[in-house]
């Protein structure tokens, strides 16, 4: 684990924003998340910014058709696979750059040093979710291919290394979240993945991140599995699944003891839910959720000190106006919590 940092419920974002123009998204992010901004994924700008497509450049045999991607074992496939293994062994991340065509928000972010930021956040799709979203020609998820499943995490490790190197040029420390929404489906009849495979693939990606690393899952999950990895930050949907994490008190205690941070996704990312909430109602919801942990001997103030506040998930499916509302609520909530418990 990287050096312990007490965020004291500072606010940051998850990733996606609903804007087309990266400059507009950047302006909103810097207004409401000035201390810990993130670069914006812009899925409405282009299908290539959908989370599993966005990090596909350079993977052997990939064919993109509108908003779909599959792997084709063409005559050049084995050569490309060999090159990827070589680059992995050499830690050659430059060949796996994320272009502006696939991440306009990232490239806009890299051109301007965020004023007042103490740290910046990036994100990448995790190996489980990427491997279950991308298929071969027979529409079989590539995660179930023994050869491809091994190379997925190595490929994403190089992508994470390249991204982190770029963000570090801004002159501040970095956080990289590995986004794994499919972890909420583990154990179901639709996802045949073992816990050992999850851990192995995640740790491979984590090994390419030298700064703080986090894992984000926006559904219910086996939190003991994720808390037992080397992640520095566990990011989860506390608005809808806050109680689920409290069912693992021993694992949470151990995670916090080693300096881990919990990112509480307490602001909903659905417009209907947003319309019903205020800073006061979200503060009550957050405090009530944290009390569940305190009943199991976990210090309330420790949760505050070792906490981040975020939306429950990305904001890319909202209207621009609703996204602003979500970040405004988040910013004000963070300010209130920090004023009440920290300063």
C-alpha cells in the first residue's frame, strides 16, 4: 500500500460526464472538485469513449464496429500477441497510449495544470469488466479464453502505466481507479469467474500503478474479496448499497488499520433520485450509514478521516444540468462534513 493519506471526506468524481465538449466538462469538474479533480470520460461524445471501448486501442485483433468490439484472430494476431508480451516484459507502455480519439477528456486534462489541486484522479476499466464486455467472433467473452484472459490484465497494466505517467506530468500526486462494475455479478449464473482469478487479474493491473490505486464497484459485491487486495481505496455505491459493506466489519477494520480509504458514493447518479435529495438529506444518509460500522467497533471519526466522497457512479447518463446538480450537492456535502468533523 502507498503512503497513508487521510482525505477527511474530500470530494472527487468517478469518471464519466454527460458533456460533448471536454472543455465544458473540465470547467464543471474544476468548479466543484478543485482539490481532487478527475479527467472526464465522455461517452456521449463518441462510442469510443464507452468504458470498455475506451481502453481497447492496441489490444491484439480488436475490431470496432460502432459501439461494439470483438477480437478477431487474424493472420497477424499471433505476432501482435507476441509484441504485447514483449512490451509487458519491458514495461514499454508508450505503445499503449490512449489517443484523443478515444479519450478527449483525458487529453484536455493533460494540457492544463489544475489550479489548486493537491492530487488528480484517473480511471481505467478493470480486467474482469473489460474481459466480460469484449467478445470473440463467436460472441464469447474473451475473459473465458485462457490465452486472452492472461493478456488482458497485462494490457490494462500498460494502459494504466501510460495514463499515470501522463497525469504525473501535471506536477501533483495521482490516484488511478480500476472500475469493475461486473464484480457485482460474481457468483451469478451469468458470470463464471473464480475469486482467485479476480484477485490475480486485479493485482496485475495494480502492479502497474505506482501512486494510489483504487477499485470501484457500483453494485453489491463480495467486499471481503476486494478489501483483501492491495488496493489503497475501495470505492462503492454507498447511496444504494451502504449497508452491504457494513456486513464485513473485520475486513473493514483490517483495511482501515493498514491505511486504506473508503470512497463513499453517497450522491445518486439517477435524476429521479437526485430530485429528491438535498445536502441535509444526503448528510443524514451518510452519517446513518457510517453509524452501522460504528456499532461494530469501527471508529466513526476514523471513517471520516479515511474517507472520500463521490457520486455513486459515473454521471455520463445524466443531463448536463443534473450532473452539475450532483456535483454541487457533493461539493457542499463534503464542505459540511469537513467543517463539522475535521476543522
